C-alpha cells in the first residue's frame, strides 16, 4: 500500500501545497497552511477538554470552517466525532451527548472561548498525532423512537484515504485542482462527506452557511466549482429560480452534480440536466449506514427510474423474507454488501444489527428489483420512513414526542408527497379535548429539530386500524395524499 499519510490529509497538503486554498466561506479564505495550524491548535485545545481516544467530541455548529477544523483536531487526538444538528433541542442534544459519551460539546455559545484557546495553544505539532481522517459516530433515526448510532468498520486511516481517492477517481474528480461546493448541513453525512473528502485529497471546498439556490449558483460561477454533492430538494429549488437567473449563470465548470438521500422527481432531474453540462448529473442510492448504487445521466436516460448498478466496493442482491435470492425482475428486500464484509453495525444490543443482516448483506428496509442488466429499481422506501429534503425521519420518534402533549390522545405520523421536499412530515391526530393544529406544531418545535417537525396536521375522530388493532398508515397516506 502506498504511504497515504505522506500524500493525503491536511498536514500533507500543508507541506506539499501550503498556499492552495482549502476552504472558502463567504469572505473568508483559508489555505492548507492556515487550516493545518488551526487544526493543530484545536487538537491541543480539545485534549485539554478531555477529548481523546476514549471520549468523543460533539459538534453542534452552523456550517462554518470551525466545524471541520474541530473535527480534524479531534481526529489528531484519536477521538471520534458525534455530529449533532445545529437546531437540535436541548433535550435532543442531551441524548446525543450521553449516548455518544461526549467529553466536550462545541456549539455556537462556546465557540469564542474555544477559538481563544486554539489561538493560544502550542504551535508545535500535536504529540503522537493520529492521521487527518475523521471517524464520525453518525446517527440514523431509530424505528424505536430514538436515533441509533451507526458504527462503521474502518480497517485503517490509510486504507480509508486511499478508498476516497479511488472513489473520486471513479467519478472523474480526483484531479489536484477540483473545487467542491457544500451547502448541506455538516451534521448530515452527505454534507460532511464533501469537505471531509476534499480536505483529504487536497481540493478546495466552498462552504455555504445554508442552501440558497441563487447563492449556490453564484458560488458555482464565481469560484469555478467542479463538483457538488446534494439532495433532490436542492435541485428542485434550482429549477424554481427565475429563468433569467438560470440562463445567465455560467455553470460550465461544474462537471459532476451527485444527488441522493431521497427520490428525485423525473421532471426535476430532466430540468437540472438541461441546466448543467451533458453528463454532469449523477445519482446515488444508499443510506447513513452504507453506499449502494450509482447511475450516470446517460444510463438514467436509458432507464428512467433506476438508481443504477452497485457502486465501487458494493454488491446488490434482492432477497425474499426467508433470505432466498430472487431472480432478476422479481421484487423483494434490497440487500447491500460491502467488500469489507459487514461494513457497519448499530450501537447497542446486537439484536438490532442482526435484524438487518443476512450474512454480510444488510438491508435498509427498501423494496425493489434488479433488471436483466443489474440495474436497481426502488419500488418502495422503508415502510414508515419519511424522507424530507434528503433527511430521514422515522415516525416513531415524532409520535413519541407528540404523544407527550396532554391534548393528544393518539397520533400517527406519515409522509405525504411534496414537490419541493419529496415528502413532508404529516401528523394525523386524535385529540383529547380541545386542540388545534398550530398548538401541535408549536409543541413539536419545542422538542424536535426543525426537519422532524410536522408541516401538516390532520385532526380526526379516530385512526383506521386492521383486525389486529395496528394503525393502517397506508390507508392514511392514500386518504391524504
């Protein structure tokens, strides 16, 4: 294996190309030399706060360079990072910190004090510094009402870095002068992966505080962005810009637009294909847990609705409920395999992990089929999962919160189709006495991060149930769609 640490990571690029721009954020521009110095200071400051191999760093910041600097500083101490939504409620933050064994939580309130310590920290390299590869402890919403930590299998930082390079080569964006645009929240794996990979391989990252379609187009044009990892909701908002804005923008530098995390309406995808250069718009399918498939625009035009063939290092099989592989064209549960064997597990009881594995193959709970050429088609998403704006929301978690409201007797949460978000979180509520929709929404906002809050409330006298007493959510979706 090549000595990846000599060629990849912030420290390596600070030595090899110190004046290369690493991060652009508004009016701020940081070179690799400057980022490396900040990461060194962050590592010292974090160790002083108890962060290390046995205790993690929690980050609940807006999209800003300090998010990545702190994460890389934690990596040098040997600590994992717990990404926490910036808008998480105190209750949610407390859960992430306790479950993730967080030694120190970096949030906006404590940022100035942390940066003061970074500025006065020793400038010499952090002793016994680990590689500049951040190991996240990401969370995916749990079916039991609580988010579950996903523990990924990583053989070594060197192998992971070389895997990133190989992955980028497969997309044709592994050159030394690539420029990444990141507008997704950094606490989301899709948002984090862009700048993290870019800093590993030596690219420039243009970091937006949040997604704004007009600002994203301006950044692509001014900074000559070459690739962008995004969600379908971002593509939809691009198509809603005034025609004059879209037509006047020079987007010829953008060679790859990689979208995933949620279904994309064919009409939106075709419109975006017209906006960017031919061959630019690629799609992926997978989840927080594992990568699955990829499809080029040429392939998608030949097979509309497909999400592609197995990505690098992945395998796809369709199994029935007994674990028997189904022939091409037959619908069953989609299982994903990795060249590393079991690529992840859930924190907590082994039963949860074992419930989604068949041997070394794991399912995200989606149903689909493979055509004769091995292209995957997703027929239905996880039974109850709501994917809104590219973010996963499990109804059980929202139901558990809304059920604590004294005026809510029963509640069923479903996803309803929406042109902008793909789906919107909808709560069908049986009231216990007087209750109005705004009261339910206000309560949700006090206890849930914004994207999990219902955007629509339906008040009903009773919920439909099957003979076993289980709520018939499909009937609710059909009724309100």
